[in-house]
């Protein structure tokens, strides 16, 4: 069982930046594809970004390309999401996820974090 704990969410003005972190309990997260999803009120959970353990595969959802960067420190069992040029439409609860299947979809996730709220004001 892998436990994922997100942190770093908060309130930020449009155009600002936030860095989300996801700490994993598993010492071998390098074998997992790690990803971020988000869910806004009244909407379905959607894919944001994913990265394999080796970094040979990285993917971003179109709305965040060029603004968000996913990175991971396998030695520290931590995954990051650097979010720049934030927009009000980025407001959502952001979830860290681990999977063994590429590409990532919500149905393929093995483990979820509890989520961290990101609110972008206009």
C-alpha cells in the first residue's frame, strides 16, 4: 500500500505561481508512474501531468502545457508540480496519483492522495 500526501496548495492571484509536493510512503516509487490530476467543483477529475520513474515519458494536459512542470525526486520519494502563470480556471483540488500503466487515466490509478486545494483569484 502506497500512501501519498500532497502539500503546497493555497490561494494565489492570477499570474502567480505555486509548487505542489507529493510525499510517498513507498521507498520504491521509481517503479511507478507518478501523476497529478485535478477536480473542480461540479466537474470530473481530469489529468494534469504525468512522468515515468526514469523520466523517459512525460505528458501534460493541453491547458497546462508550457505553464506547469512535473518533476520527481525518487531518492526523496517526492513528486512536484510547479505551476506558473496560474489562471482562475486552474482552481481545483489537486491530487497526486501513482500507477503502473501508461498513459494515465483516473481508471488506471493504483493509489491516490487526499488532495490539496488550489484557488486562483482574478
